[in-house]
C-alpha cells in the first residue's frame, strides 16, 4: 500500500510523509508521486499555472490539472536559456569574425565580446595575424636568352577575411600561380648579369608588386608580406662556364678599381702642381707690376726734384750710379787730387771669395789680412801696388 492510497499511512495515522513524526516510531521513505506533485505545484505557481492541485491521490499527469503546460514552460525556459547562452561569442585579438545572416555575408566583427542572432547568424573566426609561406623554384629564361635557376620564399597573411572565405575557392593556389607569373615576367625582362649580381633586391620588389596586383584582381583577401629571393644560379650543365665568366668579371672590376685608385692619387697631385704654378705666376705678375710701378713712381719723384734743382740732382744721380757700379766690383779707385790715383783692394772680400773657391782647404786656418793689409795701409798714396788679379802694375 502506498502513501497516497486511501487508508494508507503510518502506524500513527500520519498520511503526510513530509510532516514527519516527532513522536518516534517507524517512518518509511517518502512517496515519489507526492514529491513530484508538490514540485509541479510549486513550478505551476512560479510560472502562473495556479496552485489548485487535487488533494486526492491520482496519476502525475492525469491527476494534476495543468501538468502538460508546466512541462512545456520548463522546456521553453530551457530553450530560452540555451539561446541566450549562444547569442554571445568572443573574438580573440588576432582574429576577426565573419558573420553570415541566413547564409549570406553580413559583416566582419572586431575582437571582443559580440552578439549574434540565435538560429539566424553564423560566425566564422579567421586568424589574420597568422603568416603562411611557400617556396617556389623553377628555371627561367632571361631577356638575353639565358637559363637560370630561381628560388624564392613567399610569406603572406589574410588581409580581408570576407574575400578570403567567399571570393576565391582556393586563395593559396591562386597566390602561388600569381607568384609564378610575376617571376616569369620579371626575370624575362632582366638581363643575366643584372639577375646574378646587384639586381636581386630590386627583382624581389618587382615580383612582390606584380604578384600583389594579381591576387588583388582575384580578390583572394591575402597580402604578401615579404619575398625572400635566393641568389640565382646557372644550370649545372653550364656552371663551369658561368664561373669563368664571373671570375673574368671580378678581374675586370678589380682592375677598374685599381685604375680609379691610381687616378684618384695622380689627378689631385697634378691639380695641386698646376694650382701652385698658377699661384707662382700670379705672384710673379704682381711682383713685376709692383716693381714697375715703384720704378715709375721713383722716376717721377726724381724728375720732380730734377726740375727743381737740375745740377744737384744730376750730380747725385751720377754719384749713386757710380756707387752702384763700384759696389759690384772687388776694386776701389781713389782719386787723389794732389797725386796719382790709388786703387784700394778690399782684402776681406778677396779672402772670402778665395775661401769659397777652395772648399777643400776651408778647415785650415786662414789669416784675414794675409800679411798685406798693414803694409799697404802704411805705404804712401803714390806707391805702386801690384794688381793681384790681372798681374800688372797700376798707379
């Protein structure tokens, strides 16, 4: 017999299993039907279903008015909670959210907590900071009809998430094809020497620009971040000939550098010598002009004095001229009015000239007078003196 059947209860007459028996005695487990009924009553009162439950026993569904509505309310509440929980989504800092509304593209959401309409919107998360790379290696034909091996690495990332998802079926394949097209076009417009030597960086930049233009035309949503081009190499069949050509080119550059170094050394010296000669010529010109102007001024000054006192000026000019002439000779003739003329020999100058001509005997002691000055000075003015230079006697 169950607790909710008529006449049921404990041995103390308690029909309510929830009332408890404080007075002691045996108490069995609570009736499950009663527990479910009370729970339904409480939920019905909470959601507006009323509290008019049946006091008599009965089945859980058929005996409780409004039981089906209560279960429906619970289901609806659970569904509502589930929908609310699925209405918010989080986008990381390196991601972007692409929202589809009824299957069509709607918008791109930024990082953070975002809202979507449940059962209507669908969100795809795309990582735009992730770098993807691939390598490309092939044999190319240059402008001067030479074959070289070109190898490069292309790195890219997603720039437009919507275009990346919906505009192109296979963006990675498209960027590979665009890169190959750009490489063939760039290498085909360049000469072999330019590709092998200084043109690697400029060629990589041209390839990047052309490939980016192509993938933008196809709306792949990708952006090429960098292209690293390895040094181009000739095919193995002709590698030895290319090595010889490169060696010859290096020898040419070395000789050109040596010639430039020699030119840079000689040309400044020649320019300095030329500038020095030009400056010397200018100095000589200025000196000659200054001397001529000085002579002209001196002559004009003398002329002015000559016009004032011609006799005195004439005599002074004569004396200055004779003095200038006699200062360059080793002999001096004295005109004595009371007797014959006397030649005076400046022995100090004669001794000096003799010492200069006999350099090998310069260390030997030489008398400054040779024992001739004193006797000559003691002789009277009219004595005859032998000219030591010409070997003849003069008065």
